[in-house]
């Protein structure tokens, strides 16, 4: 299986899009991409660029060292930097899997290997919302009730066989960059005259719990291989 890749943020977003394209076009039934940004950026959905205050907020973020990058999917602003591990898991819905549970199952296929990985390091992870976290959601992976991992999904459908395909994405805060991350997200909200605010204390970095975090990715990759195998899929 591939090792971790290094990309500029826009290149990483393109690589995720390409992975989803491959699965959608039937070139493979599943794929996994682990990548780490080579630079900092504040990534947000296209819709936020239409806010009245965006022209004020964007240069403010750039001055703080976090230029804005726009993505296809929804959600809220998310800081990306070399402190973050991105996990992109793409697959076609297994033939016997219910359409009714596909969204929840995709989150569980993304999150359970994370929880098992943490358990292997002696850490007890959880799932749930965290008050004060940026881009908060029900399927945050948490440690000590603080957000470690943010998650999201993007769905398409294959023309050939009608099967749904998903890109499930996770952003893991590996190194402690909580303060500047929260600062730039709040600066964006303030520049757009929005009431939302987040707090550094609502987040946690893996390096605050264990050392040498970047050498620990082998068991995580193995966990995704096992999870997909249980659903009848094989990673190249």
C-alpha cells in the first residue's frame, strides 16, 4: 500500500478528487490516500466565497499565513497545514449494502480504523460533537472529549451500474497547532461578520498524547485494509 504523500493543499484536494473519479469510472472499486500538506491554507466550501464579507476576510487570513483554498464539498472552514494528516477513503457501495445505511456505514468505515489505531496506542477515542470545535460534526473522532479528527463525505453515482460511490475524508491533527488554527478560523468569521467562534481548548493533537506521531501510520493503513476486506473489497 502507498506511503504518505506530500502535497500542496490544492494538489491534495485534486488528488482526492482523482481518487473519487477512478472509483466512479469503475477503474477500481476502492482506494486509500494518506497525505500531508506541504503548506498552510484555510480550506472552505465554494459557497462561503459568496459571503458579503469574504473580500475582507480572505486577505486577513492570508496575512496570518493561511491563504484561502476553496473545495467542492460543503461544511465550514478547516485549517490545513503540515500538522495535519489527511485520510481519503473511496469505494463503490457493496452490492448487498442497504442504501438506507450507506452514509452511516461510510462514516463507520472511516472512523473505526481510527478508533482501533488509537486503542493500539493505549488511547480511548470516541465519536461525537465537541462544543467550540471548528467544522464540528457528529462523527468527530475525539480524545478526552476534545476533537482530534474531523470527517466529511462526498457522494456520486456510477453511470455504468448505478452504484453509489463515496469519498470519505478525515483530517487528523497530528501536531499541536491548535492556537493559530483557531485564530485564523475566528478571523475569517469576524471578517465576514459572522457570530461563530471556536476555541483551542476544544481540540487536541495526537502529539500531546504520544510521541513521534508520523512513524505510527502503518497500523492505521492496515486497519483500513481489514475494514474494506470485511466488506468484500481489496486495496491494491
